[in-house]
C-alpha cells in the first residue's frame, strides 16, 4: 500500500500536532504508522555491532525504532573502518527484511528440485538431522559426513571443526576465496599465514592486481589508509595500481599502470632490475636477513644462480617493456618512486596468483618487499596475529571418532604448497562415486551459483543422499536440499567478527542481535550445539556450551586474561593505548570480567594496536632464520617437475587451455564491491548501483574496448552471449575506453533481474596452478555473440 | 542564519557509492524494477557519476557524487506553477509533495538533473516496510522528489540542542551521505560559519561549482583533482 495524497495531507497535519508532544525523549512520527489507530511515538535505540557481510568485518552502528532496524552506519570506534562503511554494509537492512527470506525450517516433500516443501518446527528439523547423523555413527562410518563452508573465520569455523572432529569426520571442505599469498609467505618466510599490510604507515602502496577499493579482504582498510581521516594534513600513502583492467581501484588510485594480461609479475621483476642496477634497494637488510640473493651452492652441491643474477640477466627494462607494454621510462620511474617513498609496500592480488603459474608470480611480486626491506617494519608487510581468545580445547574423541578422523579428507590437494581448489576436487571425487558421502552440510556455500563447475556440482549433489542447508534464502544449491534449517540473518544473531588477516592488528569484533530474531530461523551455532547435545557421547563432551552467545562470552575470557589490548575506543584512546604498550605498560580498566564483557559488547569488540617490530619470529621462521628468496623446498619440487617452470623465470600467465580459432578475447573475471559471491539474495538498492558505470543498472555486464566493440559490430547496451568452449551466459555489453584491447572484463557474483546468476567462472578453461591447486582466472579466451 | 552547503573532495572520492545507498536508506527511496531502470526512472537523490577520458592504457576516470546543488538562485523554483518547490531561509531547496501537481517543469528546468518524478507509487514488500525511516515520508505517485540535505536531521538536531540548551554544533547535523563516507570526501556544514570546515574549504584554490556560469549559485562545491 502506498499512501494516497489524502493520507499524506492528513499525516502532515497530525505530524504538526505531535510536535507539541515532543519532550527530551527521541520521539518522531511516521506517515505510515500515523494512519494506524493506536499509534504512539517511536522509541529510538542505537547499538554498536559488527558487519558480517564480507570478510572485512567492519564495525557498524545501528539505529532501531520500535525494534525495527532502520539504518546501519559505521562504528567510529572500530580501528579498521573508523566510522566508514561500504554500500553493501549500508544496504544490509534490505537483506534483513528481504521478502524472500525463508520463514520456517523446510523438509523436502517430493523429488529433488521440485520445489515441494513441508514446513516443520525447529525441533523436528534438528531431530531429523540428528537421526541421520546418529545413524552414520552407529554404522561406524562418520567420515561419510562432510561440511562445505564459505568464509566463516572466527568461532563459527572453530565450532564446525570441533563438531566434525568429535563426530569423526575429517571433511571440513572450505569453499572460500583464497588469494594464494599464504603459500608465498610460507615458502619465503616459513610463516604459513597470509600477509598483513601496514597501509596506514606506508608512504607508497604498489598494488599488483589487488582490488583494494573493491573486493579486497578489506576495502575499508584501503579507504582509511588512502584518506587518512585521523590525520589533519593531506596524509595517506601514494597508491599505484598495476592492473590490466581499468578497475575502480585503477581509476581512483594516484597512478594506474596498465599492463598486458598476465604480465604483472614480469613488471615486478623489471622494477627489481632497476632497483638492483641503480643500487636503490636496501642492501643492509638484504645482507642481514635474506638468503638466496647472491649465487649459492644448493643441497646437492650444485652451483646455482641467485636472485640477483636471475633478475639482472633476464629482466632488462627493454625486454620487460616489450612483454608488459609499459614504457622503459615508466618502469625506471616506478623503481625510483619506490626508493624515494619508503616505506613502500607491494600488495599481491588475485590477478597475479590465480594463474597457471600463480605461486611463482606471487613470489616475484613479494620479492620487491624483501628487496626494499619492507617486512616486519612500519609501513611494510607484517605478520599479525589472531586475537587471543580462549581456545575451544581439544575435541574428545571416542573410538568411532578416532577412526573417522584418521581417514584422508576428501579432495585434499595433491599440490605441494597449498590446498587450493579443495571444494571442486571434493565435488569431482564424489561425482565419480569414489568416496561415498552420505550427508553434506552447506554453510554459506552455494556452489551451483558460484563454482567454476556448476554441472559437476549438480552431479555431486545427486550422488549425496542427504543434504542439509543452513541458508537463510532458497538459493540455487539449497533447492536440492533435503532439510533446510535457515540461519538467522546478520543483525539478529551473536557472532564474533575477527578482522581479516590483511589488517596487521588483531580486532575481535562482536556482532549482536539488533532486532528480535525471526521465529522461523535458527542460529546455526545453536543448531550445532543442539545437534551435539542430541548425539551425546563425545560430541556433547566436546561442546558443553548452553548457547552460542555463552560460548562467545567464554572465549572473551581469554582477552580479559591476556592483560593487553583494549575494548574498542576512539582516536585518543587508540593512540594512548598504543603508546602505553610501546613502552611496556598496560593498565587494567575493568573491575572484573563481567564489566569487561559488558563494555566489549557495548563498544563492539576488542583490539590490540601494538605490533612488536623487533620480534625476529615475525620476519622469518625458516631453518636458516633468513628470508629465502630461493626456497629450497620449492627448488626441489621445480627440479623434479620440469613442466612447472623455473623460479623467477616462468612468471607470465599465458593461455594454457584449448583455444578455438574465433575466441579472441581474453576473459578477465573480477569481483564487484557490491556483491561478491552469489551466496546472498539480490538487494534492490545494490542492483541499482552495481559497479563503476552509472548507466549500468540491474543487468550483469561485460566490458570491452571501443575498438573491440567496433570490430564485432556490437553497440553499448547490446545483450550478448559470452561463449567459451565450456559454456555460455548472457550479459549486457558495456563499451569502456579503459579496457585493454583483446580482453573482456566480466563481473562475478551478479544476478539478472529475474534472479538468475551470471557466472563468468563457469567459462574458465579449467587450468590451475599445479603448485597450489588454485584455479586460473585469466587464461581463458571467449567470443561474444549477439543474443 | 545558517547557509547549508557541501564540499566534495574529488581526490578523496573512490566512487564506492556508500553515499548513494546511505541516502536511499535514510530517505526511503524506493527501488524501481529493471525495466523501469532501463527507461532511466531509477531514483538516486545522490548519484555517483563517472567521467572517463582517454583510452587504454592512458585512461583517467573521476567520480563525482552528485546531490541536489541547493542553488541560491534555483531555476526549478522559478518555473513551478504552484510553489511546490521552494528555497528556505537557510538555503535548502525543498519540495512540498502535497502541493506538487507533477507537471515536471522543475525537472526540466534543473540543469543538474537532480529532480526525480514518481511515475508510480513506491513499491515495498510488506517485510521491507520495516526498514523505512519514520522521519521521512514516502512519496506518492505523480510528484517530484529530490535531495533535501537530510533536512529532517536538522530539525531533530535543533530540538536536541534546544533541549540541552546549547548551540547547534557542526557535527550535530550531517546528511546521511557525509556521515557514511569512508574517506571523508563529503564535508557538510554552514558556508557562512568560519568555525565550520566548509567555510574554508570552499575558498580552496581547487574549489569549483558545476555550471556556475548559468548563474544558479550552487551551494555544493567540488575540490577538483590535483592531477
């Protein structure tokens, strides 16, 4: 119902009358509610909480009126987001009140995919799942249970792992975004952790294909460093973006270096060449902390070229310029800019690592940080730590569980250096009936919509007799489910929200219910605890918590005991705490744990903004104690498998798959900031603002250069099929002058107005990096056809 | 008397569009269907526009968030036959929906194209009505709507200040877009009050106003990019 003009006039009059009622309390009127008899002034409330929509986990501040969430703002106390928020966070109210959310647990009542459901109660749904799981344990095959989980860092992930272990299943299958940088750090530093970037204190940020302002681990971290709102001057580092795609990041950083597709790492080593040739690198740091820079003798006693020789011999600026398309003078200027603006930090993005030789390319990019000594120093690459919350404790294993967890997890990577692509391998193995999975639990995973191989996933789901989904929406994968126990939405549930690893300091945000939880939905954490109770035995012993909220409070005791850090606070408090801790001081501020917990929830979390730059364990944990530019473990593997390539030599990403004659455009899929994975429902406000083009609304698009469009005879706004040998999907052509010729840039995660997903990943040629198992996103060629 | 205005630093704007969505959330702006959007009928009081120059690899692009300019000499009010659109003492250009007859003269007169016509009444699912901001009325079909500088926030901020017996402070009244901006690119305040940031920012050598030569005297300033 929309108000008629008459209602409206009446409202205005009544509104004027209510002004007289206003006292010091927050009261106001609503044109809608005034029309209802019994209307009373609304009561307003604001609470700090955390955003759970993307991995950034920013702080939010809500505004409720009469128990309805009407607005989401940023929490100014949050050190990462500092009061800012991205459009996805703001539009969260549309997700909370989405008309398509499931309002009751469902049990399938007909053939799979027929859309026939029976509504059941929460208890019935949990009993149904518990019965199935109990059967598996009785039959002595707990390993037939698997969980496919999307990004769920924090207590939900720990809880799932604890549950699976005490149940006896080794199959925690991660279906989350992986940028491959963990393997780079493990090899060079012996620290298996994704790098943190101290953007706030860098003077120059050189990003190699990292979508800092769009869909990076934390766009807000990049925004805050870019604008430096705490600084009165025009501070903030200089941002340089090396990218093939003219992305929003490329458009808004201070300088964009357009490179040919797949040549980011070549440019990195071209820069390294100039740094070494002109002696601009940090020779002292390299001499003290780095191994493999000079020629050396390897484990077999063979002489080998070191980093310096490899770079000086193979990456002369003229050659690099010919490969990358970047003029020689520009390469030299970039190297000089790095040397002149220290600390400078190179950020390695997915355009580099999601390639057939992504690991080698990632090592090449990170080598710039090593050369410049931008490691474990302010403004460089840091190795942060997780918030010291109380651990869940070792799971109690009974005999069945012990046997189950001793089995090989399904789909674990044969790749030597990382376990990328586990979800797809899991799907392939199950589809081939090589590993019987009886029950699959889906937690924030929607592979039918987001996977590179939806058809494989359909077969996989057909092979699995019992599917349980915890999705709050009836997404493409949940349509196949046997039981759906919809999770509470963010803003209704308790959950911890640790900042992503890209942020150097531990932040343990806490999201709490801002509105009354929906009756038909169940906190998945509480459901897991109820399942554990119902299954009894080792499960009940391993998870003895009453509620998920209680579990969070329990974990916060670790923060209280650690005697450092602070509950979130403003700029002054943050600076004060940091300066105190730098001098070895910490003052207790709470009379007891209860007061601490209350304040922590009230303010939205806990953080510790002190980083010990003198700790050598944050520089290298290799056997030699130095940063390895030529990691021995990698050299061993490369020597044996000659097809893989050589370190610092084969770093250009070329097309590897089948390439039909007329497929001339290189497909460059990318994630847009407004929707990143296809696991959430379409929010209409975001559909009206999907990307960087103000005139592209609602429809998934594909960007090509004007000359490409001219050659194809296709105009702006034409509906086209994007075709590769593996399939096709529909999109709208967007002619964009910044797009490199012979490429087509395709946003990933968008839906058509009818809700159909437009997934460019399903066209990928299927190649992957043999060293990490991660898929290649940039080696596929496509053609466009008029739809 | 205050004279409310805005300064937008294009060097700081990353085009993330948080302002756009925050405005829609604050002001109950109803999304339209994809078909209507194709006809250019989507409403965005605050809209992030983009300007692209050059071709690969020498392309530059700037985003500029475009709210109503709240002109001191607004062309829209001159053409309104029923005085539905007006400028108040503090320089905010408003729209009285109950007076508007939907002739759209003002939308045509506005050189900034920031007046939006409601071709249909707002469509909200029953559940979505929960997130409507009770401070802002929804607009019926057949009327023009536009950016109000979140004027309802000023009314509330004034009441709060009066209740606390103090002067209105700069931070008390900020529109939703300025409030949310993660890079602080949007600055809002009283252009005539030396203690407000906009007072000095508008005198910055980089400051410019769009289509100033038309004599509209906009109160939204842009700080042009440095390079």
